[in-house]
C-alpha cells in the first residue's frame, strides 16, 4: 500500500501525486528523457534514480543515483 506505480497519467493528475510522495523512484534501464523525476525535484520531492547517462544529465546531481542493472 505504500508503493504505487503511476504510469500513463496526465500531467495534471501526476503533479499532485509527485508533490505528495515521500520519494519518487526512477529505475529506468533504458536511455530516454524521463520528466517525472525532474518534476518531482521541482516540487521538493526526493528522487532515487538509476545511474544512467540521461539521469546524470537531466537530474544534474540533485537525485540519489544507484547503479543500474544494465
């Protein structure tokens, strides 16, 4: 009950969830732009992300990075 996967939501629906979250997880194994972690950081929500080139570039050292499995 404390972990929820939010996928395919509109920006309007996602924003309050990101703001209320204790943290946002971004465990991406593929390269690609991932805006929910950036939005979460802008709202003051901590982010835990896989250590990929795109996360390093776009999260600019503000998220906690963990080794990816790829």
